[in-house]
C-alpha cells in the first residue's frame, strides 16, 4: 500500500503561487451538464483543410517519423521565410527562424532568453491568460498595463511609463489581434509602441496568433516589419488558428539571430524538436491555397455580426465591437455581479458557457469573453437563451 506524506510540501512555489482560476471548474460543469452551449472555445471549430491532412498522411507513409534539427527542418524554414516576406513584410533568413511546439512554446522560449529572476516584462491586462503565469514561473515580474474599454483596449504609453522599471524591464508583450478583446492595433499605434521600445531598449514579444482574423477593413501589421525594429522584436506565429491546426502544435518565431540561437539552445532541453509531421504539414498550409482561410474568416465575420447584433439588443451589455480574432469582450458590470458570478449565473440559468473576464487578468474583472468559434446555429440558440433569461431576470 502506498504511504502518504505531505506532498504539497515538495511542490515548487512556482506552481503553488500561480493565479487562481475558475475556468477549469466551469469547463467541468459544462462537460457534465447536458444541453450546455459553449461559447468558450479558444480554437477554431473547423477541421484542418483536406489538402493539409492529405499531405501529412503522405509524408507519414514516406516514413517521416524521426527527430529533426532542434530549431526545425531547413526546408520548412525556407517556406516560412518566404511567407514572412510575402505576408508580414519581414525579411528573415533560416538562421533567424525557430520552429516551435505551437506559438506558446515560442512565447515561453522568448521569455526564457530575455528575463532573469527579478526582471520584469510589460504585459497587457486583460490579456492572454498564460502571459503572467509564464513570467512568474521564471521568477520574473509581470508589469500589468490596464487596458481600458474607453481606449479600445489599446496600450496607453503614459500608463506604461508609470510602471516601467527602467533598469530591470526587459520586454513588452504585444498581442494583435488580441485575445480576449479582439483589438487590432493600427500602424500609428504600433509605431508609437516601437518608438517607446527602442527608447527604453525593450524587446517586443509580438504574439500574432490571430493574424488572419481581421474584419471591417482592419489590417494586420507586424511590428517587426517597421523600420529599425529588426533587433527589437521577436515575432511569433502559429498555424493553429489560421489553418485550423491546433492539434498539430506547430508555431514559429523570427528575430535577431542571437536571440533565435539562444532560444534554440534552450529548446534542446525542453521539447528537443517540433514533431516532424507537423512541420511538414505546415509546408502544405503555408504553400497551399488560401481559400480555406478566407472561408473561415468570412464565416467568423458572419458570426461576429450575429453576436454583436444580439448583444446590442440587450441594453445592459456594453460591448466594443471587435475587429480581430474570434472573441467579443462585453462589459457586464451593470448586472451587479462579478465576472465569475455572472458566468456561473449564465451557465446555471441559461446553460450557456462564457469565460469570466478576470481569467485574463485583474483588469478583466467586470467583463466576460464570448467566443464565436462555434457553429452559427449554436450561437443563435445561445443568444436566444441569454435574451430570454435577461428579459425574465432583469
């Protein structure tokens, strides 16, 4: 019989001190209760396009099942370099590219090469829920910049200056299009951020996971393409969103060759190499037809309009129209409940799952995230339920 001892005493502080989360609990309830419509997904609801799946099968049959070079296959890097030039206006040689296990590994490796214990990183708040835990797990200090709905959830440079630890701040995380707010930073704002980064010798970690999902004439601009930013940006991309390939776990990053070299050295001790078949599938994605991507973007835009129309029909919601990603981030303070209580209320009374805004940082309190990476008909039904509930309850 196994003997028990105080196991919590041997678990590291980095795990114990991670922020509290209600997301796992909410997801568990949603899975266990029948009839729940989830508006929580952070991944495309489309299947990976057929030409990508077929190519991956073909490569498997040819025996591509072994390790590759740590930083990625040279022929795949060549394809990525062409894509970066064509689509992002970024000039990058294979030596300036690393292929990672999803975009998340690229973010983590970037932080690992830039941040020593006690050093700080500027992060958007509300922002992607893993930025702060990643920094804290490295014994770094996240400097949260409060993003305001009144300012379109964009960085306010004056706010950043107020919290900047000049000697100890090493990086600034930028996420455009944004999760959870759907904000798309225009060129003028990016130039302002770029000037600030150069002035303060900060490296911008640019998370561009949702680069293809922009609407209403918005344009995605890579900050790494701006003049003079070659040494100040690590640009991070993924195939998970644009090509509906989350299960392939394939991402890539480009930046100064010394930074990429350092990231590659660290990857040796983590995942060693990105799955071979996923790298080859990325070739089919990046070289193949863009029609599946355009089809997805068009459908997400249709769903986005539906969600906005229905939310605007409920006066107590205050919603900024998102121009990117596949999320809406409405303000729910008028209902007199915290983000968690509101989410639990919706789940219990309407059987609709949304994500509490405080999961994305303390400045996300008073909001919830609604994902429209769900079938149009399900979104319609979910909005019907929400509308009915609030007619009866308020």
